[in-house]
C-alpha cells in the first residue's frame, strides 16, 4: 500500500503566538504611510545609487539599505541642517496644504532643479512621523528659498529633488540614526 496522507488535524503545530506582539504589529501597520512621488526616472536611479554608496561608506546592515531608512535618515539630517540654517522648522497650515496639493502646472514657474523627461510614480513606505517631518521640511524650504523667487507651484515630489541633492552633497557627513 502507499503512504497514508495526513489530514490537517493530524499535524501538530507548536506555534507560540504572543497576543501583545500581534497587537503591536497591527499598530505598526496602521502607522505606516506612503510617500507617493511623480519624479523623473533618472532621479529615482540617482537616489538608489546614493543609498548604495551610503551602505558601503557607513557599513550599514542590509536592513538599512532601503529607501524607507534613507528617507528617515535624510529627514533627521535635514532637520538639523534647516534648524541651523533657517532657525526653525515651519508647520503647515490649511493654506499651505491646499497650495502643495494644487496639481495645475500650466503657466506655472517650476523649481530650477526639477526635470521630468521620463516621469514615473515612485512610492516610499514610511511612518507618520517621518512623513510629517518631510512635509514640514518641504514647507520650510519653499518659504525660505523658493517663495521669494516667484515659484508658484511646489509639491512633495519637487522637494524630493532637493532631498537627493542634499544626500549627494552631504553623503560623507550624515549622522546615522
């Protein structure tokens, strides 16, 4: 005769499930946010290249070779830089939120470092805290640098260009968290 197949009831699974761990995991899932960007493909490639360089320069473990970790590292480092440079990080009010969500670009002045030769959608999974920090940095940069230049359109995607520029110019001076 052939082998007898075991049914599910015959399989003994010794699984320890910690309810508190499950609750914490569910809480972490709720805290995750997505930063969705419409950027040029070459900018995404530059960002990935800089992540790889940082991985080797700082001898980071593999879990930190991600856009998620790099975004949180950049928010931390840029916050310190902006505090030194501008003396404060600016919160967003309702008018700012409406301004940054305006998608109309016709007849608008765009920031000088923005290019969209091959536009793609790029998303980075992050935490609420990092995403809020990103938006505050964007607001601080726009109001201190671009508003006086007459730039009438700005968004989180445009600020990502500034972040990649910051990463490239400060790659050897990052404070690892």
